[in-house]
């Protein structure tokens, strides 16, 4: 487990400004998703928030795994 955490940290150190921006959007969208779930007037926008959260989450996962694999090749 510690090796996995170390690999993820190494991959995160290689994030670009764009990657960190997408991560922030992902976390913000997840927060909105949670908040909108309990606010009836904003439920019509829930689909957009969910799509934003899931898309950015998938992008961050892809970027992290890609950078982890590239770091292993360099070793």
C-alpha cells in the first residue's frame, strides 16, 4: 500500500497547471453535487454538475495513471 501511495505522490508532482485546475474543478463539482442534492430549486442543474464532476474525475484518474506508468518506465 505504501508503494502505491509513493507512486501516486510521484505522479502528482508531475501535474501541470492544467491538471491541478481540473482537479480543483472536480472537487468543486463534487461539492456542488452534494449541496444540490439537498436543495430542491437547483435540482434542474444536477445533470450538468454530475457530468462535470465525473468528466473531470476521469481525466484526473487517467492523468495520474499515465504519469505513474511513465515514471515506472524511467526507473
